[in-house]
C-alpha cells in the first residue's frame, strides 16, 4: 500500500521531519521512506495513514481534539482519555492545518538572499532545489 510523500506534497511550505526510529542520514532524497515522514505542529503531529489519507494526533489538548472532532472531513480512528487520532483526506489538509498550526519552513526573501550573497554566503544544494535557483556547481557545468 502506498502513502502520500509529505516531503513532495507539503515540504516546500511546512517542515517535514522523520520518525525517531528512522534514520534518513545517507539515504538519497528519492529513496526516503514516506511512511516515516511527519509534519510537526504546535498542537500535535500529522503523518501518513495510507493511500491519500493522513492522520493527525493530539495529546492532552481537549479543545483542539473537540475542534477536530467537529470537522466534517475528519474520522476518529483512535481515542483515549487524553489522546485523539483522526484521519482525513490530503485535500482537506488546509482545514485541519488551520487548527493544528503546522511548523513552517524558513523562507528567505529575494532581498535577503541577495544580501547574503553579497557577504559571501553560498546557497546549499538543498535550498537551491527548493527555490528553483541554480547552484555554483550547476552554473559551471
């Protein structure tokens, strides 16, 4: 069964981390396990559930849990005294994100990028691939 690759789907806007049991070191970007990807939020965590479904976990936040339960796009899959896990389709991510407040990626404006370049800062290959800019290696090839 396949799942959504959170890095490809939401990686340009939100911070994507990995399950602590999974080590992404020395793994090529296209070979990263999408099942181990997480989107940390201020009020919980979002992770793949399978297919086009995502799961959001909330622990110890009753108001947030109640707001998630009230959404038409969510289905409760696990519930405890202070724990709630609900599933939702990826197309409804923005509606759930408004409640969960996912951690955003750092964004550098074009003016700041030019200022950094003027003081000798070299853009990394990872940030270049996200922004669409070419690296110094690509420019010389």
